[in-house]
C-alpha cells in the first residue's frame, strides 16, 4: 500500500540537518511496514531490528553510548552493512529499550551521518511516563490509519484519485464520479483505515474475515490495557473505551463522564482517559470558548469531545453490521451521524498542524463541530451525515464572529458548491480540504477586487 508519509520520509532523508527520526502512531497502523518499505525503496541497505523480538540487542545500548561502537556491534549481529547515507537503520519497538532512546542524542551530536529511524507500540505512553528522552535531538513524524485517498490508491482507483487532485474549480463533480466516490466512501466507512483490514478486504472481499480482523485489533488493544496499565487504572480505561460509541451517539457529542457510570467524574477517570489519548487510540477535541490565535489560549478545560482513531474500529466497536453498506445512506446517518463526523475528524487530524477544536453555546443551543486552523485563518466546520444543506450553527457562529470568519465549511453528501462564504464539500473530498479552502479564499479575494 502506497502511504503518503513516504513524501515526508524523503524530505527527512534529504534534509542536511536531519536528526534521528521517531515515527509515532497507534498500534497496527503500519509504522513498521512504512519504515521497512521506505528503507528498501530509497536506500541501498535496510538494517532492521526489533527490541521486542530480540531483547538481547538492548545490551549493545546498555554497554556503550558511542554510536560508532553500537553500529559496529549491530553490523555484526544483523549481518548487514550500516553505511552512512546508504543504510536506513530501523529500531523497532524502541520503547522496550530506554537506553536506545537515550542513545539517539549521541547519534545526533556525534554521528549525524547515520540515518536512524525508530518506531514503537504505545511509545506515547512510555514517553509520558518519565523515560529519559533526548529533547531537541530527534525529528518526529506521525502515521495515522490510511486516509480515504490512500484507500482509493490501495484499491487501484489511482485514476479517480488523480482526477480529484486536479480539481481547480469549485464546481459540482460530474454525476458518474460523484456516484462512484460516494460508494467508495461507504465501503471505507465499513473497512476503516487499518492496513490489515483494508488488505483483507481487497485481497479476499470476505465480510466475515474483515470482521474478524477488526475484532482482533480491538482485542489486541484490550490486551495492551492489561499489559501496560496498573490495576488501579485498568477497569477505568476499559470503561472509558467502552463508552465511546455511546458518547458519540448523542446529538451533542460533548464527553460526559456520567455515561460511563452514574456519579463518575474527571477526578476519577481523567488519568485513564489521558492514557487512551497518549496511546493514540482516541482523539480529544477541546471546546474553544471563542475563536482566536493561538487556539490553545481559548480552550475550555471542562468541555471536550472524544473520537475514535479509526472509523472502521468505531463501527465494529458499535456492533454496526457491515450489511448497512447496502441500505442507502443509513451508514452515514446511523447513531446521529457519528461515523460521518468521526470520519471528518480522522481525516482532518491526519493533516492539521494544530489540533482541531469545536465551539458551542446554549440558549439557544448551537454547536460548530470543528474549528480548523488553516494557516492563520480559523475555519468553522459543520458535518451533516446526509444531503442536508442547513447550517444554523454556522450561521450563528458567523453572527458572533464575522470578523474572524473568512470562510465557513459544510461537509455533507451534497455536491461541491461555493456560495458567498459557504463552501460545501462532499464528504469524500475531505482529504482535499486544504486545497479547496485555498481555492475558495482566492475566489473570494478575486471577487472583492473586481467588485
């Protein structure tokens, strides 16, 4: 599967100020595969070691901090040449060897000519747990589940994806393209973006086997809970995790502790929730009290929404049978449009330089699903699960913050359209959002100049 992160990895490889790389991401999203594939395709040699499979290799890092000595030992043990600029050295499951994490500092300071890339399961947990870490001595990249665009490429729909990449006008898509993309998106909401699930479906097209793959991934996460959480947090993390479908099934998707159990509070469950966020199994979207830069300065610490890291896993966790794929647009509208909203969040989070926020008020009740920072513009976003063009909350938001709102975005199953300051983007074009926003803002400026 061609992953978009390859372009970022190439930029890292060619950067003269390159540092050792840490690739972050949730378990089983394809980090190991991406690094191996990159090493095979863009280096003369790939030297790979997993501290999980070979814990004895940790001794090389425990007995020496000298990168030259470490490389010499690994060359012998791996029977692979590790040549500067010619070999990608991949240290996998690096969280199992804290000494290897610390050694990255010396690779950067003394031997930056070596190309070192690292990955690890639950690495965010280990880093947040006080492990000695070479701050400022490493580069970071993040890998997410496959986006819808990557899914199209994996499904041999490259020509269709190429067409989307060449859209240069905010005009409706031709009906044949619209219908095909609509159906492909429904399939993506069934499979999700986990590489194993997509590969299973594309290879064999067997729904039962797809469901077993997704169930197996969810089961492996529960095993992680048992392995890595202390007993005092285990049941709480499981309870927060299990409440996710119920949290998202409400019209107002603000996270509520009392859905976990009556009387539950942030004091009781906050640490467990933070663990799930550090494990990158969920996305936390804070409420912005008002739009302003930096967004973090206006966060309401008491209000947030929680989304799944992958829409296919959310569907499986919600026990929504894949047969819903054949029932018109029910897949989008089921449990208050949660799959559609989670899909948009998942897609935008993979590209956003700044975490998304949302905005809400009461009396009367209005909620803008997301606020996206696009360059220095704050773009309010509303997600509709069907062919609904109403945007009352977007209108209320603009009424309060007109000066800070150059553009409003509405995702739905309607075709591409731009009227005044409202840009309707079909859900299947979410990956094109930054480019479409630029087109809309340029069109606005051109109109104002000519007017």
